[in-house]
């Protein structure tokens, strides 16, 4: 996926107008979704219960979309640190693309990319050339990667 298309898939999560994290926003089967880390909604210790009415997702046009539904539950989110949010589209679905989702590449010639927006950064950040090492604890959803330490620092130089 090229850089421009990556920009189109960035969704920024806000709780009561306060930035909480980022995710991948995409259209599938005439519905708008956002895939994000579970800790964004449940808290870092997974000890919060999200009220969907307090949350919105901002797209690349600056439009805010309310949460209609959260697919999954606390146990799944805690185990995999991921949730799928169904959004009420506040614009038109033609503004969005559907990226192709793949499993982790096992071929060293391919690499993964980490994309996130840090709280103090103006724009989302791409971290490329992350290589797959293998599964973690026998769970194909958790895998180990090699990444340069310098790529894991945010705009305040903390890891």
C-alpha cells in the first residue's frame, strides 16, 4: 500500500474530544469500520468499560464518526489487544478504501509496517522494515518481530 492510501486509512480516536489513539479506518460491505488497539477503549490495564456514546473517530477529511457498535468483548480485547469498531458514517463511504489484510509475512524479503499517531505529534508516523521472526507462545495472533530500537521512540524520544 502506498503512502497516500495509508493516509486515507488513518482513523484517530477521541473520547469526549480528547485524543486517545489511532486505528485503521476502512469501508467493507457498505459499512465503515475502525480497527484499533483494545487498550485504547478499555484502558492500559483493561479496567475501564467504554461508553460508545463518548467516542468518535476522526477521518482524513476531518469528519467525526460516532461509534455504532464494538465487535468483540473485554476478554478478546485483553487477550489480543484489538477491537473492531463499527462506525456511523458521517460522510460518504466513497471517501474510504478497503485495505487488504494479510497474515504476518514469513518471507524475509517482505516486511511489516507500524503506523500510529503519538499524542504530541501532528501527523501519524510510519515505521517500516519490521521483519517477522515467529509466533509467540504458540498463538498465531501474537508474533515476534525485529525492529530497530530507534524506530520505537515517539516524538518525545521515549519508548
